[in-house]
């Protein structure tokens, strides 16, 4: 079949900009011009345009327009695939005050894969693992709905061996990533908190993740402390909002005097869900005030920029809030922290700075791909936006990877409760300080091990369907 006819018969590219995205008109014109050039070339028989070439033209054209640092891009973008283009543009993200490029996140992904990730659907063991120390690999979390959670695996279990191979040090990180995140079947030998051992064989399955790990209330003297662990802002948005409603109804009913939100493994997700949570957190005095602004590059600021106001939900009216973070706390998690800082006394606890991702994507479709060039940054009421180095803890504590969620003796939670009840941060014992320092050194490695998990912030505007 003639290549020109082959292109014209494809139903994808003659369709369809979503009507609600009329602010995309300049980009529509750009795309239409690109298509006209393609058809003209076909008509003249000067060059046949393939499906893949049309996809790549779309990725390149839109990226040049919408990338947050678009004025720094070269005329020709390097890369032969959407993934290569998204990776290669990162080098041009220069921000004043930073020694190198700040974009570490622009990416492309197949539509099938994204549809699973964005709805919280996984196809693995539902387990995340980190090194507590250089020779101590632990279960960091086990999703309640995943194979590991169903098998009874819990946070804090030590991993002695994987498929019969003893886990001895961090040099085995590639083996760990493959066997934990990419294998259909893996055999684990664990040591449990009571020093017993257990061998568990896990089979990868497709399941809907449950990011709501635990919500508890601790009564200590006159203090009623709400503790909430949230591992993601991804999933079915209606179900997620219902879960938020239930959690905060519980906290309000218990009359909590302080709130600790544990985002240490939360890589982000939908801005709309962070916004929903923030409306529960803000005190009444912040109602109808600026929550944040999504700010785009100068070319599209007047069309796309959007300022979101607080719409107070629930009856909590606290003056301070505590967040537990780690290097895995990214994007929509950091948006939550940054947006509430102008309205509350915010205290941060954790082993390291948070991830450092004050930017997000809208997302665009091209053939079988979604591509996500960083396209906006978020700015709080105090005009604070450039936290590319993350949020530093007010108190550095080791990640208590030897304890299960909700254990009041888990290092980060223990230190937070101690501050709430005494008004001061207790000094770390020498052994704890040594462990905290070692975990800080291990943070980049644990981030690499955690690479398969999503870290991002998806705009309120959602994904724009080009064709």
C-alpha cells in the first residue's frame, strides 16, 4: 500500500483534541501545520512519511512548545524514540542557583503501561525493599492488596536470601531489582521480628494498589496524635477521595490534637488528590486563600497558568503538622508540604531531604505513547517554588526499617511523638546517629532500587490527547 494512503487511513491523527482543552489552540495550529507539511510531502512523492515518523514529529513539536525550559532547547532535539527525546532534553533544564540541570524526570511510556500505573494497577509482588544498612536488606512496605501483603509479609522483615542467594551487601542491587520487581516468581527467606525465619515464594500478579497503609490515633497523656501513612497519590480518584473522607472523619471524631502524615515512600501522583488532602489539612483561617499556582513557561503562562484556592473540608483546625519524609518523597508529596507551609507550623522528620521535585507534567499522547516533558512548576502563597534540593528535615532520624508501620518505637515516629509530648527533639544515641548517617549515604542506592515506582506530579488538567 502507498505510504501516503497508509497514513491517511490511520484513524489516530486526524482526530481529536479534547474540547475542554481549547487553551491548546496554538499547539493545535502547530500540529496541523506539521500534518499539512507531511501530506504535502506525500502528495509530491518527495518523501514517504511513516507512522513512527509522524509520532516522533509530534513528540518533538509539542516538547519544543510546552517544555518548562523550552527557550533553552536546541533547534534539533536528540533522540530516535520518545523515551530518548524525553531523557535527552533534561540536560537543558538550567535554573539560576543550581550548578547543573534540574530536570531528572521527563519521560515517555507506552499507553498500556501508563494506564496501569495511573490507576494504581501493579503487576508484581506489591513489595518495596531498601537497605537499612549496607548489609541489611529489609521489606520497606508490602501492599495489602498485593501478593506479598496477602502472604502476610510485613514491613521490617529482614531478607536473608532471594532464590537461594544470600543477600550480603549493596553490590547485589541489580540482582535485587530484577528479582523483586521484574520476576514472575521469586523465593524469599526472611527473618521476622521474633528472630524466627520464614520462606515465602511470591508469584507476580496484577492487582489494584492500596496506598492507604495505616491511620491510627495514639493517646499519650493529654495528646491525641493522629498518624496517617500514605504511599501514593495514584489510583481511582473517586475511591481515593472516599478514603480521605473516612480517615479525616476518624481523626475529627477522635479529637486529635496533632497530626503526623507519613509520606516517606510517596512518590506523588495526581495534583487533584494532593489538593483534596490539603483541603482537610488547612486551618479555617486559610479558607479561600491561595493553595498553589501551576505555572507554565512564558509562552503559555497566560493560557495555562492556574491558581487553586483552599476550600476547607472537615472540622480539623490544627496549628501545626508533622511530615515524615525520605528521598522517595516526591512531587505531589512535596507539593502538599510546600502548599501548607504558609498556613501552619510545619515540622519535618526523616533520614534525608525529600526528593526535590517542584515540577510536574500535563502529559500528551502520540500514537501508542504518552510523553511527559516537565511542563509546569508549582508555587505556594509565599512564592516558594524552587526546592530542587528537597525539604530538609527539622530533625534527622534513621528510617526505622526494622519496625512495622504504626509501631510507636519506629525511629521516625518515635522521635516525632517525643517532640509532640515534650516540646523538644531528643538527641540521637550514638548507635542511632551512626545508622542515620549510613542511611544518608545509602539514599542514592535505595532510590535506584526504588526506580520502578512512579515519582511524579500529574497536572489538574490531565493528559492531552493529541491523536
